[in-house]
C-alpha cells in the first residue's frame, strides 16, 4: 500500500473514517435487532479486507494502536464498562 505524506495521512484517514461511519450507521439501521452482531461482523470483514489490501503487518500495527487507544479511553473514563451480562470484565 502506498503511504501518503504524513501531513496528508491524518486528513485522509479522517475522511475515510467519516465515510466508514456513514456506512456503519446505514448498516446498523438496516440490521435492526441484529445491530450488535453486524457491528462486530463489520469489524471482522474490515480486518480481513484490510489484510488483503495493506498486508498483515500494517493491519496488526493499526489494530495494536487502536487497542491501545481503547484501553486509554477506558482508563480515562474510569474503566467501568460492563459486558452484556452485567458483569465487569475481569481481563483487565
């Protein structure tokens, strides 16, 4: 995958994110009660397609960065997210 200059990379990513969010909103609306499953399925489909386009190493790096951001957000929010069954996540 060709890497754009760093000054444009963030702007390009923001444009791509807005487009992805638009399609995610549409898919979740269409999914109705399946929305939680569709959201997770879209993550898997996106990762699989990303690997085809960008390669395993790039996608692995991006996912590690994303996981770190999620952990940081949880820590700053108090980390009190609960699983669907109402129990706190003990994996922390």
